[in-house]
C-alpha cells in the first residue's frame, strides 16, 4: 500500500497531486480521536531496532497554564516571528465557522480574530509563516489561504491535497505538510507543488495520521526537528526532517484530563508552537479548556509508574 500511495503522490490525478492513505480517512469530526490498543506485540518493536538508536522518550514539565478562550476546534498553532501566538480553528461544530486568531499569551484572551477568506463551509487546518506572509491549508477545500503579516487576506492558492498539518521546512525554503497518510510532503512555497514525499517511520512502522506540525530549528541542542501530534493519541512525535525517521517522542497525557469525548474525536490533543523567545513549546487540543506552556527535557528515570511516550506510541502502532 505504501508503494501505491507514493506512486499516487508523484504521478497525481485529475484533481491534482495526492498521497493515498494507508488507512481510510474519516470525517472532520471523528478523524482525530483517542484510543488505546492492548497487545504485547506492540513492545517487540522496541527490541528489534538492530543497530539503529532507539528513540528517546522525553519528559514534559508544565511551565504555566492559560485559559483556552472559547474552547475552539484547534487545527493549527504557531508563533509569529514577532512573538504573537496564532491559532486556527476549524468549522466544527459545523456552522460555527473557521477562523484565525491572535491570542494574548498572558491571559488567553483573543486579541484579533480573522474570518476573511473563510466563507462557510471552508474548514481551515494548519498555518505557517513564511517570507513575512501567513499561509493556511484547508481540509477538503483544496485551497490554501494567504494573509499578510497583519492578517489582511491576500489571495487563495490551489492546494491539491487533503489538508492536515502545515509548517515551514528547513531554512524556510519550503512547506512541510501532512494529509492523513504516513507521508511528510515537501511543497514548493511558490505554488504548493509537490517536491518530495517521505514516509514517517518509528519503531519499524510507518506512522500515518500526523496532524498539527511544528518545525524547530534546534531541538534541545540536537539540531532541526519536525514535531507532530499523532492522531488518536496524546503522543507528539519528534522526527529528523531529512529522513522522516523518529528520534523521540513525548506525551501530553498529564496536562488536561482525558475525557470520554476523545473516543469520538473531540477533546483530542492538537496544536504545537515553539517559542524562539523562551525555548519552550505551547500546546493545546480541540475543545481543551486550557493552553499550556511546557518545557521538554532529556529523558531520565522519571516516574516509573507512568507509561513513557515511546511505549504509548508502540501500543498505538500495534493497534492500527
């Protein structure tokens, strides 16, 4: 199936280039839930990495908490170069409308809300800043939206993919995007044409369904890293952007209480933003009550009563 997906990615179709998913896409409301799958075989992958370095389970330290005003359906989270915290929210519940907003980092209050270019039922997804402009993908609308630095709507672009995560690539010379499959797409910043596609892999498995993305130029002094929320989990994967192989993971399990809604696709973790000013991450989720500033730290012994992120990921990959 992976070969078929890659062929589709490179050859394209009448409606534009696409990457087929190794598992079927679900609705905007239910495609990002949370589940735990049992199975002792999940952990066999931890012992079968051969000469490869085992990915690290990083620890998370909560720095502070602010209200997630309105508890929106978070699709993208990003810091502007000038320090503004920017969030996108999809049109769910349907009819509420998609929007972009700037959030006050101290209070959680909405400073600016933008709906220009987002006529219903357009469903906004990830957002990224590149070259002094903002670009946002959409779920099934096949449109990317361009705004200036102050979020004045500039124009729409053709975006021939199912939109999920979006961030800038190395050197800010490309976009990196996901589309529900296991592939990380590298896109030309001028016209969103496909440059390359690499399958995200970890523990000997491909990892489909990376959702919100964040590119960090220097992750814990280890060089560039691509971070992504893994659908149906509270795991954030840390990937080498050159190879799309995982180098580690951390989880958001302890930040906000897990609810039964997560089994139905609501209240799932989504949204990662790196602050260059503090070196910390900001994270949240769909309909979460709060946003969190967190510090990621190298793994130690930690609390052995808590399941680590790599074990959580192994269990998830075995269940899909």
